[in-house]
């Protein structure tokens, strides 16, 4: 499963649900899509191969208009945006202050797409690796961390720390599937890891969340 932007304005997706394509096209997360009765968009899987018009710059950002057009044409997707007042988490300094520190030498390397040197295993600065129960970050900003936490918690996380530097982070928390704990326990574990490792905490609140509301969508025919 995955989607890839390739040189020459090409886009390929393999074994992905329509909801994944909508997230990518509109730059939103799963919880920002209101799909009403269209549950199949998160279940049915598709392979997509497309090419943007000549002259489209390389990179996924340039392909988003094409992907939106593809969704409208092939999936008959119609959406509108609206702002809703929903539960959020505010990322703020914990008691005692932040515990972030500048990245150590050689923990990450600045990405250079022009380099002809062989790729190395050292992660790129600004990269976040996530796997079950672990978040590893290299040379990231606090808003970047907030985005990763949004994915982990299924709720918007708003950076209110005021921290403008970059840092590394290694967070371990108890995945509910492994330990058989509830979602609330999972969140408490993440809360604890953030306070102990970075000196930040998540305060539950409510705030405006930009939503993509699906008005209509259809399963595409094969071609």
C-alpha cells in the first residue's frame, strides 16, 4: 500500500482506499473527513496510475490539483469545506519547562536530491519515523511533532509551546493492541512519554477544525 510521486509528473498508488487519496489531494488527516454514509471509501482498495500535464513540476505538491480532478472525474467526488468546533489537544510546556535539546552531530543529514552519492542509512533532518509504540524524530520542529501526534491520537494537536528550534525525539508508549489496554490508557502513555522526554504536555480542549465534507462519491468503473 502506498502512493508515490515520480519524475515527469507521474503519480502511482497501489492498494489504497479512496479515503487515502482524498486525504492526499486535500492535505487533510483522516479525522478531518466527514464521510457520512460513504463507509466504503475507507474499505475498498484501488490502484491508480496518472500523469499530470506537461510542464508540471516534480513533487507531490504539484500533483494535488491533478489528483483532485481525478477524484472528481473517476469517483464523481463532490465536497465542500466547513469549520467545526471539535475536541483538540493543545501542546504546551509541562511543569518545569521544555527538555528539548539541539540534535546531536550526525543524527540526521540534510536531504540533497542533487547528490550523486550513494544513499546512506542516516535519516534526513525533519523526518519522523513511526511504528507501533514508537515515534522517532530527527531535526524536527514542534509543529512537525504536533502533526505526528495528531496521527497517533486521531485528534488535532495544536502547537502552543512557543518553541522555534529543532530537536530530536524518541518516544515509546504502550500500543493498545499489544497490551490490551483501552484507548484512554494509550493516550495517557503518550502523555507520560511527552512529559518525561520533552517536557511538554497535551491539554484537552476544543477548537476550530477545518473539515472536508463529502457530498457525493461513487465507486469508479475499471479501465
